C-alpha cells in the first residue's frame, strides 16, 4: 500500500510470532526491523549457527540471508516490520552505528520499542486509510525508540552535554543553520536521535529553538545597532528582507521599522 505523502516508503508486513520452530535460511527481498524476546535463540546462516540471549533488535537489509531457531522446548517471541523504499533504506542505514559486535542492537529496557511495534501491528491489522497514513510516522518513531533504548543506559550524561553544545551553537549564531549532521557524527549518534533528545531536554524542537534565537537576535540588533534592516536580515539568516519582515511581524505583531520607532532606548 502506497502512503501518499510518504510515497517513498511501503509497509509490506507488521506481525509477530511465538514459536520454537527452527527455520531454514532464506534470502529476503525486503528490509526488516524486528525485536527478539524470550529464551536463548539460534541465528542460522549458511555459514553456521550461533546462539544469542535476547532481548535484542535485529536489522535485515534487502538480500540478507538467515533464519531463527530455538532449542527444543524453548519459545522465542519475534515482532517485526517489513518495508521497502528509499526512506526505509535510510532508516536501516541510520541503525547501523547502533549494532554491537554480533551485528545485533543490544537494549536493556525494550518496553517503549515493544509498545511501538504493538501499535503498528494494530494499525496494520485494522487497515483503514487513516491507519495506513500513520504507519510510516510510527516507523520513524520506532527507529527513535530503538536509538533511545540503546543509549538510555550508556549515554545519559553524555547526551545532555551534546544537546547543550548544540543549543549553545544555535544561540551564539542563530543566523547559521545548525550543524546537526557534524555534531551527530562527532559523537557517534544519529541526527534523528540528537533532535529527539534535544526536544526532550530543552522542551522544544531544534527548529523552534532556532526561531526564538533568531527573533531575539533581530530585536537586539534593531535596538542596539546601527545596521540597516537588510543587514539585520542577513545576520539573522534570511535570504530576502521581505522574508525577514514577515518573520518579524509574525513574532512581534509589528514590522521591523515600526518596532524600531516604538522602541524605548
């Protein structure tokens, strides 16, 4: 089913299974994100069989080959989503840095991840037009939940420092686009996770925080400098003075020139 404004992603399947059956390695046509719970699990590939302890997240890219199995009398619980499209491929790539040495993503608290899987499964089963439109959004939420679960234990103080670093850079230079990609890469986290943590810690999204800082800078320059409105517009990161005027009026209720006339120095 194609997703309208998310027409670069197609959800093929959202499902779950509780079983002890041993599978046969097969090559996958589509990508997959899943969470494995329960008893010790066997991962079977053409190179051999390895045993792993859940919980863990597994990510399979198109063309991957493998199967799951359980020891006799043991049960594993598997929740997964299968999808295709450029947007989903980017999501799979974004999860690569989270993998541990065994290529799985180890998490301790999987409650939020499992919650998103269950919500996706309910929407997929209900299959209304509105539900299908919401599925890609939940898929993005799933990736963020995985990232948060991965780092919840390892980086609580570290991520606070990264968020404050980004906030400081925006405040110091609100007219420049924040270097989210560079900061994320330097600290080994994804851009999505950094933006998610920024909103959680600061209370508003990155773009909203930047808008506030741009407006504060504009007010300060109008009141305290001799710069022309065109120069102030450039300093605040606007390509056109008309764009700056609309922005300023939206946030202050008056044009820059009227605001300057009415300001008390």
